[in-house]
C-alpha cells in the first residue's frame, strides 16, 4: 500500500498505483496539515475579502458574494464549467489525474476540508474515477473543464469510470457506501484550479514512452542481428567520445543486450585481420543509418523522455492551484501556479521525440521489407510463393499511416494561445491538449512497433536465426512469436497486431531486461 503525503510521489510509485492498482492511504501527519490549513482559511476569511471565497471568479471577481451564498458559489463553479466534449479520458488517464489532484491537495496549501482527500483516496481504492473529457481545457487557470468534471463526480453528480464501465455517480456511491464531497469553503475552486489533468495524462505518457524506448532498442538490435551487422557502431570507444548521456546509455544497453549474440560481426575479423582483395565488395562496409546510427537517434529521445519524467514528477508534487493558502505564515498568496507551461512544453517535446522513434522503426521496417535494400530477404519477407502470396506487404500501410499522422500531430501546442475568459486568461498553455496529442502519438507508435515486431519475427524465422540470437533478443523473439508466429499463407493480421500492441504496452520489458542482463 502506498502512503501519500509522507514524501514525494515518484513516477515509479505512480506507476504501481495507476497501472498495477496498488491501493493508497494518507499519511496521518500530512492529513493533519490539510485540516490545519482548512481551519486557518475558515478563521482568516472572516471579515476579509478573499478571491474565490466571497468574490466571483476570474473577470467576475469584482462582485462580492454574501456569506449565505458561499457554498452555492462553489457548486455553481463546478457545474457551470462541466462543458467537456469529445472522447472521455481513458480509465488509466482518469485514475492518474485523480491521483495527481489528490497528491496536490495533500500538500496542504489549498484550504480544502480533509474529508475531500479522504474521499479521493477511497475512490482510487474502489477503482472509481469521475469521467473527464479530452476537449475543454486551455491549460491556464488550470485544467478548469477537466477538473470540473472530476469535482462533479466528487459532489455526487455526473458519470464515473467504475471498474472498467461508465456508470452514474449515484450508482458508484451506492455500490461503495461512500458519501459525496461536502462543500465547506473552497472545495470547488481548490479542485478546479490546477494542472492535474495534463499532469496525469503526462505521467502515463512518460511511462509508455519508456516502454517504447526499451522496445525500439531491442528491435534495433534484432534488425542488426538479422543483417549480421558489425557491432562497432554501438561500441564504448565510439560512443564515449560523443558527450551526450542518452547516446551513451543507448549504446551501453545495446552492448548488454547483444551479449553472446552469434550473429553480430567484429569488424577487425572481417576487414582488418585479413587482407581484402576484392575490387567490388559484395558486403556493405557500413550499414544504413537506420541500423548504424541507433545510439545517435535514440539518445536524444532518451534524454527527452527522462527530462519529461523529471518535470512531470515535480508537477505532481507541486502546489498548482490559486490562491495558495499558507497557514504557517498566516497569509494567502495570489499568483498563477495553475499555469501549465512546464507540462505543455514537455509534452510537445516528448511527442516530437516519440515521433522520431516511430520514424526510426518505420525505416527499419521498410529496410526489412525491401529486398533491394537488405539483399538478404525476399520481397516483403514473403515466405510463400512470390506473386501469389504477399508476406508482410499489407501490414506496412498502417505503420506508414501512423508515422504520417504522428508527424502532423507533432506540431506544437505550447506556442498556441487564444485569449479567452473576457481576456482575463490572455495567455494560456494548452497543456491538456498537448498531453492528449502526445498520448495519441504514443499509441500510434505502439502500432508502428507492432508491425515492426511482426516483420522481425518473420525475418528471423525465414533466415533460421533464432538459435543464434543473444539471450535477450531470444527472449523477445520467444514472447512475440507466440503472439504472431511466422507464416507462409496469407491471413488477416489485425488480431495478431492487436495482441502485439497490447503486449508491448503492458509488459515490463525494461524490468525483464534488467533481470536478464543484470544491467
């Protein structure tokens, strides 16, 4: 069980809570801090004019609200901003957003009642998450629309994801025996002002991007094995003189993964230790860039993923609403911690990086399918009758299509800003849009890698190379060949590709590699 509030919430812990459904509990001392902050706000707000407590919101803040209407003010804020459109966030994204908002509230700077965080924790443990929508937020003054839908579920209205199904809030509270959130003084504004939607989606994006990275390193190595390539392009000596961490990490991983491979060649054995007399070499002295430059291409992608991980982790543990209540200094501070620029920029960078990863996978796929390029395999790795059968030909199209879509989606959202809210929000981050588009790029890339994986299995079996693979790539081959065995006769492939995609998205490949290689 994870304890929230005792220390920072790491991405690794978030992964266990969100993806592995680990239950949560609240640190008692930090829960007391939440209660103290709430009590301070109650006392401090007496006979004072405080934004969002006894005023309207945004450009309506010049209107005083009577004490008798304070609760209705918070309810009106929640209900009026439930205007989301488009697809629902997935259950995983919704769980991550709920966790992100809970962790922010546990920072004890929002003035909300402790019963609110206790309810959010209970809903997480019950696998019940208010339904939120992709479209609606502009990422400044927080994810107002998405978080309004989250708050709507907390007050007992709207719909929930409940154990994989969309049901009404009333059904959830009846099934769980929980009571909806009670409005005390600031629960509406406290829930809406913040970056938890974009941050929750962003956290899942980072976790999935790491899986894509591990998968593509393995697949790149397997393509090199199939081509019996030279191994010096990921040697320590070559990569140590390029002073970028990502490149060196990727090259080191490739060296570890290729250990004991009986397919990769040593350059000195074939070109240096013996005299080469041919005028025209049948074998390539250097491989194509998509095989030879993997550390240089995946290196900056690795760095981008890990920088995004750092920013997302910082945001999850930040106070990102407004105003900020500080009971220790007995003051309330107004500003813009709800502005989502940090997340928006990282999600734009991440989707560009993942698009490049998908482009590398597509080029390696094309190399395997084009017999004029690889000179080792039949056209489209067709193990059947050429002309009559089609091999992997029909599967290349979705890979190409997805990469093209990725390239278009990679145009940045961070530099888009349309003033709204009577120009009160005159520059915004578009953070949730950026995170949602990044999520689409990532899902598209898993589909590209699914086709790539199927082609790699087909090529290994055609060449009869499975017993010469490294132990690590042999493990990958064994896992995937069960899902998509090689074939001669043509048959529909969509189910095989879907199985590979699910496996790639759900399997902890990096953990398996670490255990396998002790690396």
